[in-house]
C-alpha cells in the first residue's frame, strides 16, 4: 500500500495543483454560479455547483476512453464543439444582460433576491451543460490525461483522479455559492445584484467570443 501511494502521490499532487489554478480562474462555470447565486439563491447555486462537478465526470469518461485524442486530432470536430458551446454561453448571457434593478422598498430587497425561482433540477442541468460544453475543460483534460498522467498509470487510478477532480470542483463552487449568500454579501447583492448579473453576462459574451475567435490551430 505504501509503495502504491508513493508511486502515484506526486502525480496526484501535480494534477491537484493544476486543477486548483484552473478551477479558481474566471470562466463559464464561475460566471453561471455567480449568476445563479444572485438571481435564484443558495440552494439553486448549490445544485448548479453539483451539476458542474458532475460535468467533470463527462470529460473524465471520454478521456479514459480515448475520445479526447479523436477531438484533439480532428480540428473540424473541435470547431463544431466550440460553436455549440459559444451559442449556449450567449443564450445564458442574454438572460443575464436583461437583469433589471428591483423597484421594491429597501427593507425587502434582500428577500427579493429569491423571488425569481428556478427548480433545483434545472439548476443542476445548467451547471452540467455549462461545464460539459466547455471546450477549455476539454483542452484541460486532454492535457492532463495525455501529458501529466503517465501511460503506465492504471485506468482505475486515473478514474480515482477523475472522481477527486469532480468532487473538488463541486466543493469549490458550493463554497463560492455559500460565500455569495452570506449576510454582508447578500445585502450588497440586494441593492446591486442586477449589476453583477449584467457583469456576468458580459463575461459570458467575452468567453463565447473567445471560443469562436481564438481556437487552437
């Protein structure tokens, strides 16, 4: 057991470190969690975060099956994937950019944050699709499973890496959702939430444009 741990511990730490840098950087996942925290409240944001974490398993699955190599060596397939993802991000951005300030009294503004409703199931699937259709995540897992992870590493160990990445991603965004719903931040969102919502919409538009205009050669 000790030999097993020593053999793969360094590889795991490398993957975990790279993943930490990737998951905390602003991207579609970050934008959609902030958007849902602002518009729909903590529970929907948690569901969205769990959906994002489960979306990681999709990338893990096709990486283990070798499908990532097919995508990597087929530029037109990657382009189609990017255009579909960009269209989806623009659809999300459209909803965010239409956010309007509340006309209610200041004392009830905090309660108004959760007046707009979304089912937990829908929040989950939006999170899942946002991550699953993210070509940047595709490139990340291509790199991890073709460069960082040794070809000698057993499939079972690679699957354990993937489960960790899924759980860690979901946990990070759940933490972000919680922080966004604390009393001080929620009070700010009560008065300026629509501006943050619009800002996330702009970020989503930029990310969509980046997918279309700056594809790898």
